[in-house]
């Protein structure tokens, strides 16, 4: 397993990070513990979760993911060897049941982190991330920028101040962003430098063969600023495995169960591109999912690749992608497909 530096810190994280949002919805507590055990045995030292998980979010399952990780952590004596990350949810009408309406001010952030620590049964987080911004901007597949912020929305300065206090208190070691834009990252960095506050070390954004939009504005800026990408949805919600091609809907799979939530991943452009990537993998005797993950692993601006699985077979194959080095011929063909099918799933 390869380990990479987390931002400007001396923390080293595995190139594969275990994503956990299926815990409590598609995976039971016992299955979650099995996944966590196996991942650590394979050298994974980085675990990512969030207060709103499991996904899709519901009042009944909120917090179960962290709770399952917490009961697993309680049985271990190596907490100091595990890099544990969680997130505070931004504003969302859909999450009105969480904290009485999610906000990114000091009161809400303090409540969120305390609740997460309690569920996780630990007294600190190695990385605490803002799950999405409070301002009006593009994320979760939104296209066509429209200005006009909610006048009551928290400012980045207000959110950063709260995060800085968490670092000073020892509850959080480092801070990060998620679903963020170049301007947002720049503003956090500008304020942290000007006011000598905690500095962002990572951005957790979608990045895959179906969505390389991170490369357009954030890759250079973040890398030159020593902010690493934590790539999420590296398989496009499993689409790049090829299992949804031609209308297939495997029993129990995420899109099979909640197709209406992920329309961009099953659009015709997505299917067309996926068909070409799957064919390329088969041509070179590669597993399509492993090829897609190995591509993400190979990018210099990626700090860690957040994989998820609902079965142990999927988990084993996904983690094994860390040992796969794609030949130049495959990388060249990937670029050719990308040029023809540029970011079908932004």
C-alpha cells in the first residue's frame, strides 16, 4: 500500500481510503466491521465518514455509519494508527431533521462534532470536513452558475473561525472541504493566512473517468497550494464496473434501489462513455472497475481514492487496485475516450 502526505502536514494516508456511507443502509453492523477489519489488514489506514450517513439519508439511518465505526473502534487499541475523517453537513431542506436545520455556524459545528465524536467513541478526529458550502454555488451535479446567496447563510470567515477553534481545542487535528470550488478553496486559504487560522489540507470532490471536471480549475490551484484531492465516486456510483450497461439493474445495487437519485450516472452520455471504458479494459484483460480506480490512483494531485463496497468481493477488488499500474497504451486510450466523451457526469 502506498501512503501519501495529507496537505502540508506530516500525516501519511493510504492511497486507498475506505468510504463508509453504505454502513447502516446497505451494510449491517457486522458487515461494516468485516469491511473495516479487512481494509486495515490490507494497509488501509484512512477511513472517511460523515454525520449525515448512511446514504441515502433518512432520519432513521442518520448517524448509524459513525455508530458502527464507533463500536468497531471500541474493540481496538490502535486508534492512533488510524486516520479518521468525518464531515459536518451544510444547509439542506432535506436534512431539516438534523440539528433542527443544518447550518455552518459555530453552534451547529460544535454540536455536530461533539455528536460525531460520541458516536465514533473517540475524543478526536484527524480530519474534519465541511460537507458542502452554505453559499449558492455549483456542486452535486449542478450546472449553470446562478448568483444570489441566502442573506442568512454563514460566511466562510464564520465557518473557518469555528473550525479553527476545534483545532485549538484538540477535538480536530486538521480541516478540509468537500464539494468545493476554486474560489471557495482560495477564500479559505486567504483567510487562514491573513488571520493565522487553521489551514485547509484537502478537498473531497468527485473524480472519475466519467467526471474529470476537477482537472479544469481545482487541480493545479490545489496542488500548488499543498491541498490534496480526496476523490469520491471514483467508479461513478459503480457505473464504471459496467454492471448497469444496457439497462441491467443488479439486485441490491445502489442505482437499482435508488435510480431516481442518480440520473446523471445512467444518462445516455454516461452509458456511451462507460461502454467504451469497459471495452478498453476487456481488450487489455483488466477488470473495468480496477482500471477505473487505478487511473484515479495514478493522478499526481490525488492524495487518496475513496472507495466503497457493499460486498467483500467488491472491497477486495477495489483495494487491490492500489497495486495495479496501467500501461501507457491504456492511459493513452483513456485520454482518447475522454476527449470524445468529456465529463458526461459532472
